[in-house]
C-alpha cells in the first residue's frame, strides 16, 4: 500500500497450511484482512512517527513490525529498498528488475498495486523463518 507519494509498504505470509492451496490462502478473507490490518497499522505509524523513525522501526528485527511472518517491508516508487529486516544488506538497492523463478517481478507489481490503492499478489521469496528458503509468499 501507498504511504505517500514517495514510498510504499507491504507484508506477506509464507508457508500456507498443508491442506490449503496458495490460491485458497490468497483468497482467504481472514488472511487478507489480517495482512491489510497489519499494513494499515504500519501506515498509521508512519504518518505519526515520520519516515526516518518508521523505516528504522521496520528494519528492527525485534521491533513492532517484525512478527516473523508477516513483517513489513518498504521501498521507494523506483524500487529502492528502504526496509527489509531480514536482509539489511539490500537496503538502498534497486530491486525493481528482480523476478521470482516464475517470472513475477514482485517489486514492480507491488509499486503498481500501491499506485492503484493497494492489493495482493503471490510470488516466491526467501523465508527468514526457514533459513531463507525460497517459498511461496
């Protein structure tokens, strides 16, 4: 979702329950509402605390916005990583050209969705709870 005209934030879940398909989890209204609420909470925090303090909090692995899965991540509208708590080495890098193994350019899609008012997508990313194993998110 859009924070303002300079940056966006998002969150996701990994490792759906064994008896669920990704499509089912992606359309589960409770999961979608949980993610939407979490991101909304983060946007409220950003509006109250300012960008610099908020990004520091998002990057704090022991902070309010790191709950294993989900955790908040943030980027600028050109794809520059602002917050990615489990991969701090990527802060300041442009991820707009990256794709998952199935060709999903997740950063560009996230930016597009934020510009449209927010949304959901499915892609594969590295799960910090499972030693950075590439998994559906």
